[in-house]
């Protein structure tokens, strides 16, 4: 058992001693009276000393100077009385003795009565002073965090100040020490019981001691929760109710004095800060002060004589039973909480605490009820906000996903504030937009999406960029939004609060709460939104950093594993070029064992002297200045030989731009250097060969095409025509595609190709490619799906080249997919880029082939397929053409027989206002025209000229042929054709010169001249135009297309001639 505190024991001992002396003092008058009677029977010699001794004892026992003076006077009177009594013994002068005795007794009782009255007044004064010391003035709420043992873990500054302590003096101290000693046992019992019901809100009222010893009454709300470590702790919210106690005492006193001081009460009602009123037994207002009148939204005069139900019908059902109870029982009804919509502001929900005190007359009859109302809305809101922040903290503590936390908090905040919308938005100031991923929306559609910052207007954007909270109570009246209310109307927003969040001075995100109706946002609501925004976003950033850190660590582990497996020299060094890391392959290349310590080794030590100077004097300074250096150096092998390498040196900087370390990667290029020159020469010869081959193959292709078109007409058996057509046309398509690829690769390699860009609708390109490959797809009985999401999508490109890209991809998909396979074409639009995927379920691509798939002449091993191979140029051409359009192409495959997917990415243009052009119907659905013209065919390949002439004759034309340029001029002079189709590369006289000579003649000025050649580059077309040709056509061309072209040119020339005649 603990010893008593000596500082407490001494006052207690003094108090007990004082009580003993007080008892003796109170007994003193009776003792003196007894002596007075005794002295009547004792001789004077004895009675006088006895009286003197008794008086001396009583004076010593007197507690204070006043008592001593009174006692001295009394003893003097008694002494005189005793003396007179001694002179008048019995029988001598009895009346004098009687008078003396009466006088002494009267004096004794008068003095005693005066003393008792004095002591009672002193006691009342001490009681009054004690009650005054218990009053407490201050704010109503204090916050504590206490463990099960009652030790204070935390206390807010306000709570500590209210108790006269600093927070540090209370933390670690028992919470029971600050309660009144008479309440501590009860508090401890209820405190222990509260821990048996975690989560339950418990309420009590007790007295507390300040540091200076004064008392205050507090009402406490206690909830038991788990802290971050899972240990139960008590969260305590306290309200100073001392003032309420005083108010209650004042009202009780007013009840006793109601009839006499009614006029005084009216004055008190008018000036009191609390809401006060007096109603009679019919519940009609008799007196009401301004504060209560303001709550009801009426003037005090409007209340007098009106019933509660007449003035506040919405609250009548709640408060009338309390009035009736006070009237019927004659007992006060105290501290009743009332909640509801304020009569003065029907849209606002408020809280009050009301006490009802019956007023009685002298007979005990109830005259009416005094009511005291305190508005505790702010306190309740503060409590609710505090509990809400505790819930938010718990939500943040349990959160594991950065993307889910803002949504969960937004839902909780929206419901807590009773708003229509709430959500976090990430701000992209570079693109002047903000993105809402997910939002809370009540009775309204979600606003998830991307919006421009100009939606808010310049004033609000400026405030948000500066980090100021934005509060708009009504978009129609706020000067910042009144100019463009339609921006908000379409979103269903009439009032909102924006809490901007800045990172390093940059606006990165915001928490937005909004209402569909105008709303007067309270300062506490704005403060709460700001607090929730900051706390939540800090947690989101922390979760993202944690996730990024875990990913970074995993990536680092993978990177180290990769670096240890790579065959390249990989190392790192500090800014002084001292090595800090070298991978396994690097150690092997420079002859260092894997266990050797490289501390203190510089990068120069790994190179021969000349290469070391390049690295230290050139590579490292340039890498630090530019971030990267690339070049060829050499490493010093373990045997002293030089290993030629292609080396990359990189400088890695922190966020402040300061270089923290260097890294280098070096690859052995010894064999590469030996082969480089040979490959360069072979590449040069290859380009020449491809260009020549592409030109030389076009003449036989023209012959084959003419034969196919010839066989379409009557003359051969139907079976033969059909068989010949399939065989020859299939070979023609193959040879044509191969020739075009060879030619295009040659031009792209030499950078001589020029794109004829225009604004295109990508869906049209895809449909054109499908139409071109339709025959091949149908022959293989493939199924084709075309999915054009986000259509139409517009790009800036060369129509012919882009059609060629997707035609190549479709051709490969059809070619390397077994019969009755499936091909999918999908188009999607993502952030300014259109992504087109061509996927099949065919032969697939081996994993080892994927990195080389787009290399020139690369052939995938297709030995398991029956499909014929190619020259390996199609995908090279696809990649080059896509890159020339500013895009990229990738290939994916899960392996052999698992299908493949080619993904093309192209930049997107804004959509034009012009309507989409109508697609051109397939050629096989157009009826071939009958021209009836005079036509000259000139070609140094006689079979080609003869077959084409025969086709044109069968179409109703008059045709003559020539086999060189000079002959063509002579035939034209004699024949005067309407149309002349001339090859370019003819002997004796080329097509350009032949055209010039024809144009120089009067009969040749109006003649239609068509260059029909295997040369198809842009400079060839320019030369044709300069020579006087109307059109440049590249071999081969389908006959029906040629007829349409001739017909078109004839109509244009006829229209031109008619216009000139007019």
C-alpha cells in the first residue's frame, strides 16, 4: 500500500486539531455558567481564582482575535458578578444575587447566539467560494487518447491549456489524476467497462481538476478503438459544461423569483446570449428573447400569444411533449437534445440542447415553463468532423491500392457532407486539362472523363494554380463563373468547392465536391475538404511511392540478373571514374576474376592507353555534359590483347540535375569490323541489282497480264480460260508484289522515295487493302473480322503507300494461315495515336525470329508449311513506310501454330469537316466500256504490243502498233490516232523524244499521249510530263482499269475541246 502524501497529511492533521479546539470553545460558555453557579457555594478566596483560571483557559482556546475579545468581556462581567455574589450570601441580599445571575446568563446567551450566527455566515461564505472555484471558462471541447491503464498518450493543445498544463505534462500521466477525488473510482469503473465494448460511444459527466486545483465540469464522449498496432485505446472528446451548470442554477433561482422579478427577467431575456423563453400552460409564448426568436425566424413580438405549434409546426411534435412533462410533473426536464431543420433556415439541419424548468407560485401551482436553448450545431459538427477524420485515417491506414483510396474517401466525404458529387481529379497543366478517373455521384450521372481547365474560367484556374481553395456558392451569382454558367449547367453543378494540391509549386491534383443546387459552404466544410484532400493525397502518393519502390526493387533485381547474363561489358563508376560495379562478362573480357575486389580501380584501367584517353578526355566529359556518349574504343584483355568494342557511356543525374554516377556498356565488335566493309560493298551491289531487277521484270509481267485479259473473251474453252486465268493471275500478283517490293526497298534504302501525303480516313485505307486481298482470302476460305473503334480516324499519309502496308500484312496473314482460318483487323484511338492490329490464328512466328522479323531479306523458317516463300522484303517495306509516316510497327506471337499479330501505330490528325468520300465499287462490278477510238500502241516488246492491240480491237477500237520510237512517230503521222500509248525505253527513239515530236505536229497537239512503262519513280513521271504526256502509267495494269482510264481521258479531252469551241 502506498504511503500517504505528507503534503496532504499535514493539512488534514491541522484540520482535526482545529475541530477539537472548536468543540472545546463551543462548550466554554456552559463551563463558565457552571462555574458561576458553583461560586455561589464556594468562598470568594476559592471562587475568584477559579474564575480567573477558567477565563484564561477559554481565552487560550479562542480560535481568533475577535473570539478572544468577546471572551475577555464575558469573563470580566462574570468576575464582577462573582464578586458581587460573594458579597451577598444567601439570606443577605437575594435580589441582587438574582439580578446578577440573570444579567450574567443573558450576556452569556447573547454572546453565544452572536457567535453561532457569525460562524454560519462564514460557512456559507466558504461554500460560495468553493462553488465559484469549480466554474470553468473556456472552449467546450478537449481531446484525449488514453490506453487501457489510463495513461494519457496524447492531448490537444486546447485541452491541455484548459487544464492549465502543457501537453508534455499530461502525456504519460494517469488520466484519473485530473478527475476530482470523489469521482475517480466511478470514472475508473466506467472507463474499464467502456473497454469491454470497443466501438461503442459512451457518455458521462464528471468533475476535473486543473493544475491550479480548480474544478470544472465536463461531459465526455468515449469510444474504444484500435491504434495502428492493434492495441485498444480510448478516444475521449470533452466539453466544458460548467457554464451549463451555472445556467441551470440561475434558472432554478429564477423559478423561485419569477412572480416578483418578471420585469427583470424580460431584461435578462433580451440581453442573454442563450436562447430563453417563458410559455404558459397552454404553451403560448409569454416572454422570448432575441436569441430564441432568431432560431425560430420571427421577431420577439410575433411570438407573444402564439402557441409553439403555430410558430414552429415542424418542431412542435418534438418539443411539446417535453413542455407537457415539465408542467404535469412539476419537475425540470434537463439537457434534451433536439435536432431538425432550423425554422429560420429550412434547408439547414441544426442541433440544440434544451432544458425545461416549471415555474410555480407560492402554493406550488405550475404557472408555466422557462426554457433555455443552446445551439450546439457547431460542436456537433466538430465532433462529427473529428469522428469522420478518424474514419478517414483508418481508411488510409488499411489502404493498399493507390487507385482505390481516393474513390473510397470521396464516397465517405460525399455522404458526410451530403453533397451530390465528390471526387479527386488529376491535373495535367502541360495540356491544360484535368482527368476524373472515378467519382462519387448521388442522383446524378458520373463525370468521369477528361475536361479542359478552361471549363472553370481564368480566375478560378489562377486561384487553383496558386494553391488557394476555390469556393463557389452559386455559379449564377459568383463573378468568376457568371460569365459562363453553361459550362456547369451541362455538368449538373450549381455550387462547388475545389481543394487544389500542389507538388513543388505545381498544381497536380484537386479534390472537388459539388452540389446540384446553390449552397452556402461553411468555413468548417471548406477546412474539412482541404484537410481530407491533403491527407488523402499524401497517402496516395505514399502508396504510389511504395508500389514504385517495390517495382523498382524487383526491376533492379531483374536488371542485375540480366546484366550478369549478358555477354556485353557492363559497369558503373562514380563521378571520379572509380569503378563500383562490373558484370560477369565484363570481368571475363578484361581478365578479372569474379571474386576480385575492384574498389579503387578506375575506368581507364580497363582500356589500353589510347582508348583510356578517349574515355577520360572525351567520353566522360561529353556524357556529363550531354547525358550520353557513343563511340568505338578498345578494352585491354587479360592476355594484353586489344578487344575492339562499341562503347556507350551514360551520366545518371538526380532530380536536381546533378550527376550521381556513370555507367558504360561495351560490345565486342571485332568480327563486326572485319565484316563491315564486305557488307557495305555487298549492300551497294544489292541495291543496284534490286533496282535493275525490278525494271526488267515488268515487261514479262505486262505480257502475262495481257494474256489473262485476252483469255477472258470468247475464243478459248471456258475451262481453259478459267484455269489459265487462276494460274497466270496468281503468278502475276506474286511477281507484281515482289517487283514492287524490290523497287520500293531500293528507293527507300537510297532515300529517294517521296510520300504524297494528304488527309486520309484510315478506315478507307483498310477497306481498300481488304478489297485488294479479297480474292486470296476467299480462295483460302478464311474468315475476316473488321472492327473500327472510334471511327472515323484521320491521318496525314500517302494513300497508296499505306494501302501497300496493310495489303502486305493481310497478304502474309492469308498466306501463312491454314485454310478456313481467321483474320482480325482492329482499330483503336489512344491519346493522339491510332493503333491498328492485324491478327491471325495461323502458323505463328518462332520466338527467335521476332527480333529480326523486319530485317531486309530475313526469312522465317516455314519448312512446316506448304506456302511458298518470298524475298523477305515485305515486312522491311512495311516498317520503313510506317516509320516514314511517323509511326511504328511491332510483331507478337506465342510461337509455332499459335498465330501472330502485327500492331501498327500512326499519329492522328484532327477530323476534317468535309464528308467522307464514297467508296469506289470493285472493278469486277463495272461494265467494260466500248471506246470506238483510233489507238496507237508502241512497245519494244512485240508480244506485249500485239496482245494489248488485240484486246483493244475486240473492244471496238481501231489499233495499230509500232516497235520503236521512230516507227511510232511515222505511224502516228500516217494514222492520226486519237490516243497513243507509248513505252519509254524503246530503241532508235525513246518514248520521251517520240512524244515531243508528235506534239510538235499540228495533228498531234490534241492527241492523248499515255506513257506506259516499267519506270515508275517520281523523276520518271516528271520527265513524262515535260515531254508532253497526258498521263504516266506503270506496268502492269489490268485491262479493265486501262479501258476506264482511256475513257476518262477521252471524256476530259472532249469536254475541253467543247469549252474552247464555245
